[in-house]
């Protein structure tokens, strides 16, 4: 069924400004590069032609936090790097989201020692965890689609509430 069958032949579609902004914000997230280890190679592969994250509105990977609204933490975070990660997160504009990519970012991975943060959620709030060591590009894309679904549900809940 098309829009013409539901609305008639009006030739217009109505919505609110909030819904239009929320839709564009959800389907045009700009991820920030924060690759720290081997997961970064898989993150780059997700942007390459075989997987092409551009299909999901992630055309550009930004190195600047002020132009990004999604931080993908790919790899292990050392205690020395944690304040830098937090500073970059604080510089991102609202609303902002975080994906922890890989076992090292999620829970420290095989590095159970004092020098590695045992989960990036100790430093920044994480919205979606992508499991694997390293996770395949398809897993990262699935995590991004999961985040988009989460954002849509949050928007719909805010409209009702």
C-alpha cells in the first residue's frame, strides 16, 4: 500500500518538525573514529565497499568529536587513554551515542591487568555492545542497526510520554 491509497490523492504528507528532525538524526548518524587495536581494522572494513555502511546513513567517519554523534570504541582502552576518550566524548554534541566494539572494549578481553580498562562503560555510557574478538564487519553493522532501533523506540516513547 502506498501513501496515495492511505491518504487519498492529496499530494502532501504531514508530520511534525520534531519527527522530521528525529528521523534525520537517526538515519544520518556520523560515527567518530576511535580505533585502538585490531577491531579498528574490522571497523574500517565495515566502511569499505563489501559492507558499505553508507547504506545506513553513515556516509562519513569523522575524526572530529564536534562533528560526530556516534562514538565507536574499537579495541582495548588503556588507563592512560581513558581520560582522552572521556574528553572526546564530552566534546561531542547532544544527543550522542556509544558503541563498544569487541571484547576488549566491552569487558577488557584477555587483558585482565591493571593497565587496561575492564570495559569502556567505566569511562563513558555505552548504548550497544558488539561481541567478538575481533567482531566481523557484519556484527558492527548489526550493532548500528540495533542502535538505530533503540533510538527510534526512545523517540516514540518520548512522543507518547
